[in-house]
């Protein structure tokens, strides 16, 4: 089970060399991918397992993942108190923006 919270957030920030406040500047799709990578690393570190994967392997795993599985992970992520809510709000704004841009192109 993946957990999202302080541990994965700290890993993401350390990997990128940024502060938690700077996470708002990351593209939403990259942020979602990177927080999944960080959550996987966190689970390995907590369980004493060697982190034997890189972010590119995780990105491919996400790409190959069934939509239902990704949705389950995303739902867990969204239930995370502060970070999940903040990123969910950004994600929804991005979807609305993209939908508006598609409507403008049709006209």
C-alpha cells in the first residue's frame, strides 16, 4: 500500500532540491508522477527494502498501468490531508483549463 504524506513529500523535495512551497511550481502531471515515485521510495525505506528502481522505471510502470489501478492510487493520494487536497485542486483547475482550451479551438 502506498502512503502519501510527510515522508514521500520530503523525499520528493530532496530529490528535486526544492522546498515544499516550490512544489506548486511543478507541472501537475510531473508532480503526480514524482509523488508516486517518492511514495514507492518511502515504502522501501520504511520496510528496509533496497530502492532498486529509478523514476523512469516508475514512469513506465504508471504508463502501462490499467486505468482502474491508477485511479485507486490516485484516490489514496487524494485522501491524504494537506498535500492530496492541494494537488487535487490544482489538478481539477488544470482539467478545467484544458477543457476550455479545447472548446476555444473548436470555435
